[in-house]
């Protein structure tokens, strides 16, 4: 797992721990509300990547921030895909240069050079 991802998970865990403490919830009560054991809650608060996404999502829901979950991967914020779509659109916008005779190269090959009336 990339180090930056682990760092963000640790930060998320710390933030969830702070949220629990601000609400004056014990680990035992918070774990019960999430539906996990206390050791799992402790691992989540440490940013353990082996804790399921559902546990993190439920803790975020308990904070009243569930709408933030969907925004994590919202298409309008996916800059990598947006950049790719722009590149594809630009590539499609490039037009072939017209031939000297005003026809496409395919039309030039299809037209006969001259008729033979012999």
C-alpha cells in the first residue's frame, strides 16, 4: 500500500477518534454502535488498512457525515478521468487536411482518372 495512503488512513483514524471523544463516547459504546469489537475500533482509530471500509463508513455515519462518503469518488471530482476525457475530445476534434481537389483522399481514389471511349 502506498505510504501516502497509509498516512491518510492514520489521519482518518485520528479524526474519528477525536470525533468519538468530543461526543464523550467510550470505546465500548462507540464500538457497539458501529457493530464491532473494541479491538477493531482501536485498529480503526489507528488507521489500520485491514479494517473494512464498512466500519470506517459507519463511524463517519455516526458523525453525521455520511454524505461525504459518496463525494470521495464523485465523477465531477475525478480529475484524472476528466483530463483523459479532454484529451480524447481534443483528438476527435483534429480534422484531416482536405486534399488539393477539395475531396477526401478516399474520394480521390474512388473517382476515375478519365473515361476510355475507344
